[in-house]
């Protein structure tokens, strides 16, 4: 099975930046759409950003557009989420997810592999 491992979470002040990384196993990574999701306490998991197989198309949640950037390096089997101008509302556990069929959608139901998550906490 595909394994995804997130890293880069932590505590940061509002207005600061963090970069999350996701390392994927397998040689089929380049054909997968990839997504970042987050889940805050008392909230359902929601899309943050997604990127198609080639990296040429991206999806962003309205709440993060202009502040977050998703990217991928297929040669290294990694996907990253650069988070700038962080807000307290961004506090959540962030999950990396893979869509093996490359549907490239915002709904979590299309993603069949998930990492364990990394905590991002933004303080005021």
C-alpha cells in the first residue's frame, strides 16, 4: 500500500509561516492527485489544497487562497504546503492524502490514502 508521512507542523505566531511536507512511497506517485486536508476540533475534515498529477492545476479552499501554496516534486515523491500569513483559524491537524485515480477533487471521499497528520497551531 501507499504510505504517506507528513512533517513540518508546529507552533507559530499569527502572521508567520510554516511549510508542511508529505513523503509518499511507491513508484506511482506521479500519476496521483494529491491533497492537503485539515481538521480542527469540533469540525469536519476539509480541503485545504489539492494538486493534479503534473502539478499544473491546483485547488485551494477560499479560506487559504493567496496565503497557502501547494506544490509537488514527482522525482522525490513529495508534496508540500507552504503556509504564509497564518491565522489562528488555521489551527488544525493537517493531513496529506493521495487520490490514486487522479480525480482531482476537493472532497475527501476521492482520496484513498492518508497520512497520520501533523499538528499546526497558530497563536495570537
